[in-house]
């Protein structure tokens, strides 16, 4: 991803966050202030009704109650009452472990012991990648099953001579509709019945759970009236299937966006080629109507500093090299003047200036060169004979 695209995406996300912060602040801050005022009124009413209790003791009591509620205690259950409901029974502990590896983390039940927190660290580091592998496999199998079922429906539509483009749109809509019916609408009505929630609260819990946000203000099975130990494990299996479906939907959307991006690039490339061709055609027509282009102005003359004239008599400079004796005379073509058009490369311009300066310098007092004959080509050298190994000589003896 390019740096400009990344910066633009970051700016868009920051703008989205600021917009969300402003909206949530405007909606929730008045409710928070009202709740705080109500709590203050309740405290003052309690202190007036019980003058023997000081304000400090009441504050410490409220703090202890809040910590107990955060630890999973239920204020409606008395310590002397025998109740089978517990946050850490087998079903609830299984559901808590499932919220760890799914990264939902409702927060309604928290770990209070150091040993539990230490075990949670290693449990999450191993369980989250393991659940990711399971989620990918379940999502692939679930998406394949749904697409296979939708493929049969597409075949029926094609038999009815429905256009293929419309069939693709209908299949995508059916994929989304079946998934929402199985994993969103049906659990919503189930939670409305089992938890005694409103429809808005139930669908809020479903979306917050399947998006792995998990605020914890609504948790399935947290009500003490739910005594079934298999209820929360069943909820966790619904979470598994729902997350797998959402993963397959996101994969499908990513593939669709990739295909759309490729088609858009191909179409833009074709439009660019057509625009270039049209521009070239229009330019050629305008040039033909306007006539041939005017020749460019001739280049300015180069002034070269000449040497001072020599005293008379000054020999005339040779026009060409005198012919060598015994050879026919050849005519030397005069150098052609430079063309009016500018040269393509700066180095050619520099070479032209050097040649003109050398020619001008030869018109001075330089004496004519002596005629030279044609050089004969050197005969080819004979290859040297390979020499045999040299015999070592004895020291102190002369060779005969």
C-alpha cells in the first residue's frame, strides 16, 4: 500500500473515530449525569433515614458492594440461601473459556486470583491461534455448503432463462438472507424468549457478540434463573458458527472487491488507450489543415578567436592533401554546411564547434604538410613455433 493511500486511510479512520466519539458523548453523557444525580439523592435519603450511619461508612459499603458485583456476586442471593447458580460452575466456566479464545471478553466475570491470571495469559496465547485455525476451517466448510445449496437455486433460475447477471445478484442476496436468518434473526427470538429481553436488546447482544466487541452489559446465561448447565455451551457453539459465517461473508466481499478493482483497472486502461488514440488522430488532422510546420530558425554563428596574421609572403593553406605519386587523384568532397535544424544531443553540438575551431585554426600560419604516400599494410605475423621444455644447465659448466 502506498504511503499516500495509507495516510488517507488513517485520516479517514481518525475522522470516523472523532465522529463516533461526538455522537456517543451527545447520547450517553446526559444519561450518566442523570444516574449520578439519582445515586446522590439515594445516598442523602438513606442518610436522613438512618442518622446513625455516617457518610464515610456508607461510601465504604457502596465500594465493597461494587467490588463484589464486579467479582460475580449476585445481590439478590443471600449468603444463607442455598443456590445452585454460580459464575464458576462447569457450564459458566466453559463459556468463560470460550470468550477468551474468541477474543470477545464480556467482562461480566473477571479473574481475581494471581494463579488464575497467570494461567489465563498462557491459555489465551495458545487458544486464540488454535481457535483461528478452527474458525477458518468451519467458515470454509460452511461457506461451501451454503454456496452449494445456492448453486442448485441458480441452476433452477438458469433453466427459467433468467439473465446470468440477475442470477448472480439473486445468489448474493440469498447468501446474505440465509445467513442472517440462521445466525441473527433466529437467535434474536431465542434470546427474547430465554432471557426475557426486548427485541432491540436481543439483536444488540447478537451483533455485539458476533462482531467480537463484547461489552458485557448483556450476557446470555448470566441471569440466575438460568439453571440449565448446557445453555451457555450451546450459546458458545452458536458463536462459533456465527463467527464462521461472518468470516465467509468478509472473504466473499474481499474477493468481490478484488474482482471489481481488476475490472476497473482494465476498463481505465482501455479508456486511456482510446483517449490517447483520439488525441493523436485530432492532432494529425489539425496539422494537415494548418499546413507543414515552419522550419526552425538557423542557429547563431559561432565566433572563434583566430590567430594574428603572419607577415607576407604567407603561404596559402592547402585545400586538400596532395595526391601521392603513382596514384590517381581523388576528389575530396567539401564539408557540407551544418543543417538548419538543431542537433539532437548536446555532445553533437560540442563536436561541431570543435571541428569548426580546428578548421579556422588551420587557416593561420601553419605550413603545408609534406605529402605522404599510401602506407602498405603490415604483413601478417607468422605464429611462433612452440618451444620444447628447456634443459636445466649445470652450474659451473659451459654449453658446447
